[in-house]
C-alpha cells in the first residue's frame, strides 16, 4: 500500500446513503485480495463486470483505421492516436452501460516487428504461427507503446470507472513445459510492463493476467506433473513482485483456462492474487442440450456449480475472474457456417464465439456466479455487449448488441450488470487533503514529518528524496514526487546494517544516535545509488561505508560494504 504524506480529512461522507454511492467512484478506489474475496480499502467485497478488447484494427472492425485506407493507418504513433480516440468512445459507452472492469490485450500488432528476430524465440517450433508465434516480438516496441498506447488506454478506462486487467501479447502455444522459451517470454514481458512507473503507480487499479489460454503444461522433463502449473507461473509472479508491483495478479490454469485442480495442492505463493478462468458453453459439463436432457433447470444448475468446483476448486480460497465468456442462440432461420472436424454442419449464431441461450446454459452460468459470489467477469469482446456501430455515433447513449436479445449475453448482461452495479462495489478510498499544496502556491513545511538530511534527485519526471533514518530499520526511507510539493512513499531500501548487539538491543546494548547518517543519492546509466556512512554502535567514534544499488527504486536493492567511509 502506498503511504501518501497527507493530512487525513473527514471521511463521514463515505457512509452517506448507498443510493448516492452505488457506483464506482472517481478517482477509482484501490482494491486488493483478502482470502477468497476482492475487497476495497475498507474491506467491502467487490465483484467486477465488463468487457475485454484488443487495440487491433481487424478486431475493432476497422472502426479506427485500415492499412488500405487513404491515408493508411498503421501500428505506429499516428495509429495509436486514432486508436485512443476510438477507445475513448468505447470506454464512455462501457461506463454508461454499467461496466467497471476492462480486460486489455497488449495486442502483438503493436509489439511485433517483422525486421526483428526475438532471441528467446530461437527455441520456438518452426511450424508455430498466428498469435502464438513470438519470433518477431520486439521488447523495444513494447516499452514504447506502453507509454504511447497501452497505459494511456488503461488510464482512459480508469477515468471511466473501469479497473484494468492487462493480458500479454498473443496466446500460449499448445504445449508448454517448465523452463521453456515461452515461460522466459512471459517473464520478459511482465518484467518490462511492471518496470513502467505508471503501471506501478496505479497498482490498486491495474491488474495482470499472466497468460492467455495455456492448454498443456508439463514439468522440465516434459512429463505430466501436479507441480507443473505452479512451477511454470510462480517464477513469473516472482519477477513481477521483484519490480515492486503490488497489484492483483490473475493466474491462469490449463485446458484453455478451465483446469485448476493442481493449484489446490500446489498453490501459487503470493499476497495479492486470484485465478483467471474461461467459461464457454459445452465446458463444465453444460450446454443447451444437456439442459434439455435434464428436463429440470434446477438440476442443470447444480451440475454446473458442482462441475465448476471440480475443475476450479480454488474458488474456495481465492477470487475468480472469468476473463472470457459469451453466448448467443442460433440464427433463425438456420444459416450454414462450416463443417466441423467430424464433417458435421455448424450453423451461425448471432455473432459470439459460443452458441447457447440465456434461458438454458446462461441460467446455469448465472447460478454459478451467484452461488460462489466471488466471481468477476468480462465478456470476450465489446461487440458481445454493445452495438458498436451505434456507439461510435453516440457514446453517451449505448444500446445492447443483437437488439438486446434476452437469449444472448448482450440482453442478459444488460440486466445483470445493472443489478451488480448496485452491490459489491468498491467504496471511495479515505479522502485526503494535501498539507502544503494550495494550488498555485504552497506552504512550508511540505512534509510534516521527521525527515532529516534530505537528498533529492530527479529521474525523468519523478523526484526522489532520501533521508537519514539512523538506527531504525528498514531504513533510508525514499519518497517520490512529481512536483516537489506532494510526496508519497516509495521504498525503504536499507534492510539492516549488521547484527551488532546495539542494533538488536541485545545484552543491554543500544544504538540510539548511531546507524546511517546523511546519505547521498545519485542516478547514473539506468541505476540508482545510495552512499551511506554508518556510525557504528560502539563506544568510540567509528564510521563504516556502504553502497546500495538498484535499477528500480521500488524493487530489489543490492548492498555492498565499502573499504571505508566517505
């Protein structure tokens, strides 16, 4: 949790009539995981509901550009500007339609570079293609478009009362094993994303979904192993946390994100995570035809609930995020689409991935949501929920897709989301008032705290200030600011200086007035340095030198003993 140097203001307004607060507030409150629940800073349960989208011209129906238009739109900075303008309309409509979460695919159209060969992909099977192909992934493009597209898009979502879940570029290959190239790729992607200062700054509102639709994961020896899921994703979690990102992490399972039983015995170790699940008709033992066979909707609901628990037993211990789900009935009259792999005809539905009806499969899905109570969701695409052609004409008056057909996810969720929006929503964070920021002027002291011997540097647009903490550990407290007036907690990089008796208050010894004195902070060639002079807790005057270094001030700091003090 960030500790802002602010004076706590009155919070009585938080407890006003619920009718005035039955929505996600601005600025967006921070949320985190406690047990099997998402909660706000007051401990209120939170359940989220919205849509997913990918900033891709094709998947957005060419609504914000085309490479064949005149002038052409490309995946460059000019294209990003057009893309953001489109998403401003989309997110406006989503807000009006009671969405409070947005799943953002960091689409590979922006991160791929045909002129670049990604070294890690040298181990990739030669016949791999499509979104699972990472051979042209360019880390430099990811860094660039984190700042030019992905975070600005996330900020727009937050401005429209929607939490953001970032999903990595592309989809998982069919077969994975611990230690493989794709695991290294995921670690690299999330290392880049969570080193982004803006992403870390909004860790109470931005979450991470580690991967999309793993199918099979085996151990390092390419054998089936109950530990494999844990061993594949735990190192990815560890990379994210080492960068200082404290937000929610959503962990996928196998079977296209439908199988989580191995996590029950080999869970992820972390302090703020849940599991990201996909749900489609035909999965979890339920579809329209099975409901027909049961001839009793209540029986079908119980079967769905029980089978979901069998495949996703972690619903008992952690919050669940259904990051993909949709459905719609077949068109009438029937329209042939294609023959499946068994030569059987497949007919078109109204325009979703999955075919089902709300009165049958959808009723069972809704029963599962209500039974467990800790399951959030995003529909697979905005077009599953909103009439996008009408939305771009009038974002402030969205209408449901498929003419609001109640048997499709659009009509059903239009009602569900309106109901959910008034329950299990996050309340505002405690209001705070700056102690020194008067708008155009400021009042000293800017930090009303014991913060002696400050040393201040600027890196990019961020100022960092470190202070003497003497015998208190962890120490060398760092604050950060964008304007030199409003400061917030950044890190305490000094864990301990030594195990001397004085620091441990052992055998009647004490170290008051000793420890680290008046340190100096510098930044050079991508690395932060803090030089420390330690007054040793001994009877005579004795100084010792130490050097702390880090590439990320909110991440891991290394400590080195110097031959002398300076």
